[in-house]
């Protein structure tokens, strides 16, 4: 299997090359040349496999430059009961007839990002060990990616992590998870701006090819294909647990990575009826799927909400979907994302015949949720099912109910445990969510963090000064 850029760069690369590279040299995102097809016989063979072995079967369709025995060992090392708390890894909870919740937040940092990041850490360590090389990982987080990456990479040989986060835009729990880490290979940089500013800096540094090569810069954001590929697995796992012939998935989405993995699963042949995209008040993606217009907001127009991990107005992974939507026309994608967005902060596909395929061919529908909506959903879910959900999962549940279809189970992807957003849970229910014992008193721990300007040159200087 070889990989190509969404912007037409002609080099065809193998998995381990793009694992360490992140963005393509032309600024595009990597995708496989084709999506391997999975038929009914294969699905029947995979049904009932332990999660780690299911992960191996799916990943092996995309990875041919890691020996199969090594890849299977990496999957089995990653997806264990000790790390994720259950044998199922992502158990399915039935709320009511036709409505299910897939638990993705049983990992070390209590968020779905652990599902991919734990594997990514092991893949990085394996490949760097084979090469005898080191890697400086540059990432941006709106809340959960940062802690998931840092917990997966801390103490790993040959790796340093430089994680950017927006000043004051994460919950106290999220901040404490990251900033209290004292490992020498972990560096937290708080940017005076919003998440989109952090993400822009990561892309700017990655697009400076000379700097990227000199300092061996890699990425852990979902612009890294390996992370998105790992997320494909839990769509198959959720489908198998449902026992149905066809399912729909509802996915809280800010950067389009989580639901893009669902798109990949559907393209492979997983029987997904609808991919229901849920946004918060930052509804750039919902606006596109309703109107065909993709309109990026400025930092000042990006709302600070009670589901802060989705406070994003530039959805990086959306480019991967548009690449497929436009028949994999790299030149046109480059024109839209590199030229038009820079010039006008928008592009319009409403008159394009391909846009209609977003719903008909690719199964996407969308909706948004407000603060009042998520409070109501948290209260309703607690009152009727005795289940406490976090704010982002509440957004997913709210929008999911708008698209229920008779005979098609709806699986809502849980994104985090409620303790990460305790203030809103208290507002909704008048009680604190349960806190795992290992996180007791975390907010009072000493912190190791540096406040910086939203400037790529400042980040470059910091990296250079900490790579001796």
C-alpha cells in the first residue's frame, strides 16, 4: 500500500515514511491510494475477534512495511485490559431501543484520543528503534489530544513532545492533566490565542521543510494518517457489537478526524447507513453539510463553549473528505485549501454536482448543539438511564436523535468521561462527576508550562533550544 497527498504531490510513500513525516511536502494530508475493500465473508471472519486482533486485521490492510508478527505484537501490546479497563476495550451500552453509546474513554487520559494515541506511541517507538533515530513531536490540542499524546509518549526513548494549547480555553482538569507532567521529554506551550492559532503554527512549522528535516519534526494530531487509521477500528468494533446488518454513527466533531475515520470505514465496505456529524456553536462543518459553503471563522469569532474540545473553526481533516468528494482531484483541492481559503476564508461547493454526493454517496448528515441543548441532554440521560455523559457526548446524543431511522441502530461515540468537564456537569445536575482515584488533587500539583505568543518563529526557537 502506498500513500499520496490530497494536494497532488507525486511521491508515493509507504506507511512508516508518512508515520514519521506528518504533513506531505506540499502541505497536503496523506491518504492511501485506495481503500481496501471488506466483503461480507471477511466481516463474518472478523466478528468476535478480540479488539487487538481486529486492529491487526484492519491495520495490516494498510501497512506492509512492518512485519505482520511485529504489527500484531504492537496491537496486542496496546489494546489490553490493563490499559483500557475492559476486555471489550470499547464496550457498547444500550440506552434504549435503537440508541447505543460506544465507550471510547476508558484509556489513561479518559478520552477517545487514547484509542489511537496509545498505538501511535508504540508505533513511533518501534520505528525509531529500527532506524536508530529520534523524533521531535509537535502537536496542537483543544483539550484531549495533548494529554493523550503526552501520556502515550512520556518516557519513550528517542522522542520529545512539544504541545501547543490555547490559553484559558481548556477545562481545569484538561490543563492539569497536561501541565502537571514533569517528564523531561514533555514540553507544554500555552499559546496566546485559540486552537486554530495553535494548529496554524503546527502547519507552518511542518511546511518549513528545511527546519522540519533538521529537527526531525513529526506530528500526533490527526493530520497524521496513522492516528486516523487506528480510529477506524472502533467503528468496526461498534458495528460487530450491535449485531445489526446496518448501523449509523453519530460523532461529535471539531477537527473532522474522528468522523473521517468513520468515512474510511464506510469506504472500506462497513455497512454504515449515516454518519451523523454533531458540532457545538462553532458550526463550520454543520454549515457545509447543510449549504455546501465552507466558511472559516477568525479567532475572534470562534466561540468559547462548554464543549471546548470542539471550539475549532478550521477542520484539518476535512481536506481528506473533500479530496474524496471531488474525485481525488489534488489540484482542485490545493486550489480550494491553499489558495481560496487564504484569500477569502471560504469556498463554495453548493453548485457542484459532487456536493450532493456528501449525503447520497457518502452518507453524511449534520446538526449542532448549544449550551442549553447539552445541559438538557445531560439531565435527560442521567434522569432516564442513570448515566452521566460529558458535554461533547451530549452534543452527539442531541443531534443523533434528529436522525433516528426505524430498524437502523444509532451508535453515538462517547468522547470523554464527565470529570473532564465537571463545571458543566455540576451546572446540569448539581453534583460532581466521579473522579478516578489516580487523578485526586491533580489541579493542585506543580506545573511545568510556558506561555508564548501565537508565532511560529517563537515555537521554532523553543524547539531548537530544547533539542541539544
